[in-house]
């Protein structure tokens, strides 16, 4: 894994050992596509939920988003996450995202969530209403799922785009 563009372009990122499926980083190709799409939205505060290795947060930082916050609760991810964010201004919160307060964040330009694929649909239903107040009026939420998972329509959100990259799907949702 590496940083695709920006001030840290080419920087190598630590990844799980081959065959270790406990952490599933967003692939380089998918991250590159994601940030190409995000060029259409204003930069500003960036939040990554279920951060894993922090690769998406590092990419956001490298491309000029600020502040960048990464939330992760899995102890197995922390050695990789801490190594990958070293030398950046990314803040990390070691919390279960379901325990974040309703007023934990405000004015987010981008919220990226990459939950465990088997829980992606149920976590969306559980968390969608809590995430809405965190967003800037013109912000965008990107919820990653596996290629087959559909997200239920939830009040306050409109799915504006859906993209597939390998085994991953990015659901782009705008607050309404």
C-alpha cells in the first residue's frame, strides 16, 4: 500500500500480513478512485470511521483535508494505524464508533466509513441518524460495503452515487 497523491505521494503504508483477514484496508486503486470523485466536493474536515490501517485518513491528509480524524476500536489495527499516521496531524480516537456522541463532530466535509462488510448494512441503519448532524450542509458521506450489499434508504440522506471497485462498493450519500 502507498499514498497515491498529495504531499505524501509515494509514501509506503504498513498493511496487514498477507492472509491476515482481520483488517481489510481499502485498496490503492479504490482509494485513488474515491479521491478522484471527492474532488467535486469542498475540502475541509475529514472523518474516517472504522479506520483500520488509517490508509484513507493518510490519503486525505496528504491531499490537504484538515482536520483529519480516524476512529478505530480494534487493538489489532493500532500498530499499523500508528505507524501509518506518524508525522501527520491526524488525530486518532480509540473508540467503538457506536459509542460516539451525537455532538462528537460538526461541519464535516467528508465522512468515510468502512465497517466490517458483514455488519455494513445493519450499522448503517443503526448509525445514519446520528451521523447526519455531523455533516456540513454540502458534505458527503461515503459508506463502503462489499459488492452485493445494498443500503436501506434512511430519512435525512439521499444516495447520490454508487461505484464499484473490485469487491468494494462506495455508496455516496448527501445530507438532505
